[in-house]
């Protein structure tokens, strides 16, 4: 699949083919690796809402801790 970089005002942009099913308004982080542009979806911080994690530490079992401490 191919697309072309277009001039949009003082910037440039890309039109995504419909087949890629890109969501309008979705935000991405863009990186450049040599001559390749990489778009990565922005996700909310997993730990942003402390209430979501309330009681989590109490729910961790001794078996869970043992798995975390396995040496390779």
C-alpha cells in the first residue's frame, strides 16, 4: 500500500487509505528511525488513577511474589 506526503498549511501530512481503518481524532506519537516514520498510539498512563489500584497490593499472593523472584 502506498500514500504520498502532502503539504497542509506550513506542515505536511499523510492521507491514510480507508483499508487501514484509521480513526479520525485518535492521537499518536510519531518517531523517525532513519528514513522510516513510526506511529504509535498514545495510551493513558496505566497508573494514572490511584483508585483503580486500591487494594491491589493486598491481593498479591505469596505465590505471585515467588514468581516475581525466580532467578534465571
